[in-house]
């Protein structure tokens, strides 16, 4: 089922949209419908903090630097 929707936009923008629709062999209504469907179907994108974005990204554990240093010194100096 379809319904009518009135929009008020700048005249120059309307001309550009009509020219674009004509070039793409579609209607302004179809362009608007696809755009509105796209922006309303996706989940809201709350900007994540750096920590939220990259938490758990490393697949391997970070080696213990102190243990690695101790092993190196033990091997080098026989401690």
C-alpha cells in the first residue's frame, strides 16, 4: 500500500532531483522511498569509544614483558 507525502524543499534542489531521476530512469518518489527505507531500517549508530571499538581485537595474549626479560637475562648470564 502506498501513501502520499508532501515535502517542501528548495526549488533548485527539486530541479536537481528531477534531473537525476530522469537520468536514472526512475521517479523522485522511488528515490525518496529507497532513501527513507535505507535510513530507517539500519540500527542507530551510537559512536563507540576507542576502548569499545577495539576491545577484544587482539587474538593472542600479550606476552609478559617481565617474564621475557628474565628468561633472556637468565639465558645470557646463566642466572
